[in-house]
C-alpha cells in the first residue's frame, strides 16, 4: 500500500510540474476581430445552376445504386 501511495505522489508531482498552472486569461477584445464588409455582403462567387450539382452529395449515387 505504501508503494502505491509513493507512485501516486510521484504521478501527482509530475502532473503538477506539467499542468500546475492555468494559462493567463484572454480578454474578449482579443478574441474578436472586426472586418469591414463589402457592398456585396461577403458573397464573392456567383450562383451557377449548371455547376450546382457538383456540390451536392447523394448516398445512392455514391454507392452506385
């Protein structure tokens, strides 16, 4: 039983050495970023109906059914 406590104490000491302190706080201002939006509302690509089929997935088609 004593050996188990020594192992637990050693593991706890190693864990404390590695994770003993939490990182510093991050302010809310550092987490957000303001970006100016353009007149098109952020949409860069136009809709092309003839190529729209490329972006849809169908399990039946993937399995060859």
